[in-house]
């Protein structure tokens, strides 16, 4: 169990400052030292906003990444990066994020970059909050690669990526990371049509070398591309199989689903901690402190305080920064209100 009942946390990503988005569109005008300074300034901004909200657990805001996973492909050997989206017009949807051709043996001799980001977080973050790193899992990463003769299907690609991700997790733990989320939203999106036990096996082999050496969690959500999900938004197909995931905590997207299947946390809490998404990152309704306190009380009907944590549904990268700040501040205040009611410091 975690050391803080009803603790507040985040998934990983945080909105880019507007100036960083502008700069990313004009990188040819900046030198390498300028780019390093921008990354550090953006991370300081993300840390400031999270710390100011009062979160118990913070991340680097994934300020070096394009989305939560797309930048990782730049670290892979054996692929040819796609230069343009396959569909550029019409309503936004996941098919506007294209796929990369595999042209050789997959590898990442320099790692995936997450360890360097975490070391920067260690250097810049103030004392107090727990520092967390998030890394996409191999099945999710495989979704943006096109199978070929060497890797004939998505599972073959996943098997090739698995040791690469595992090595990055080992590197993070060696760097002092004690809170680690392995993001596998593709598993939750497609558990209704694939064998969930196969997903559990893939996940557990990915984390086997770091399990027990850090606090492990995984994030189960249904996708978020410009406010749109991609999967069948039901948790039932994942369970009871996903109870065997070798993690200390499961994170569930609940707010955008009007807390459907909330009773499921009762079963999960008999096996491991559960983090509940009580902030809807796909909506610009700013949840009030009392609304959030009510959601916390609803969760306490199914699981004890020592098993519960609270977070946004998903990463905040696609939520405007002004809204992300307001939502996090109210989330922390709502949880603290219930902590005070229960006499939890």
C-alpha cells in the first residue's frame, strides 16, 4: 500500500506553455543551447503549476514529448518516420496520427530518453512531492508501427519492443525513480476483442525486472485525441484478468464516464491500490471543490481510504493550461476536504 491515504497524483503529461508550442514550430531558428534552455524552462513551469496545486505526486509534465508516446519513436532504430498524416481534413480522429514503416531490426541503443528527463526532474523539483515517471508500454508503442515480414503482426512488434521498454524501466530505477507508471492504454482500449490474459503476460514480462524495486502502476484509459476516445469504454472485459497485473496501483478513467462501473474498485482494492480519475480532461467544465469531495466520498463507499488515490482521468497535455491549473487546484482541495472530515493528515 502507499504511504498516504487519499493521495493526489497525476498520470504524466501537462499542457505545453504557449510559447513552447510556438517555439516548436520554429526550431530551425534556435541553437542547441537555446533548445536545452526551453526544455528546462518548460519543465520548471510544469513543476511550478503542479506544486502550486498541492499535489502529493508530480511528474516532469512530459514537456520533452510529443503527446505521451509519439516522441519515443525518434529514439528507435529500424524505422522510417512518417512525414505526413494520412488524413489531414475532417473531424479530428486517431487515424490522423499515422504509422511508421519498419525497415530493420528494432532497437534503441541510446535508450528512450525517459531517464534523462527524470534526472532533470530530480534536479529541478523542490523537496516534498513524490516524483513519478511515466513510460508507454510495448503494446501501446507497437500500435504506431506497420508490421512487415520480420515482424508480421502487432504482437510480434510488441515482443520486439518489450526488452527496449524494460531496459528503460531498469535505467529509471537505477537513476533513483521510486514511482513509475507504465502506460498501456491500448490494452484497455482493445481488451474487449483480444485475450486479456495475453495482455497481462506481456505487461508482467515488461516490468518483471523492476517489480518490487519501485512503486509500479499502470494507467487504463480509452484514449484521448483532441477530446475523443478510441476504445469501447467499459472496464468489464478486462477483469478479473487484469487483477493479475504486477503493479501496486491501477488507475481508472471514471470522470468522463460519469463513474460507470465504480463498484469495480471494490474488487480491485482487495488486491491492490486504485487511483480514480475524478477530473474530466476532455471537458472544460471546472469541477468545483464540493463536486470533487462528493466524488471522493462516493469512492469511499467501495474502497478504504488507504487503498485510494485521485487524479485526472488521463494526461493533461490536451487540456488548456488555465483549465488544467484550475482543475488540479480544485481536485487537491476536494480531496483535502474529505481527508479533514476523516481526520487524515
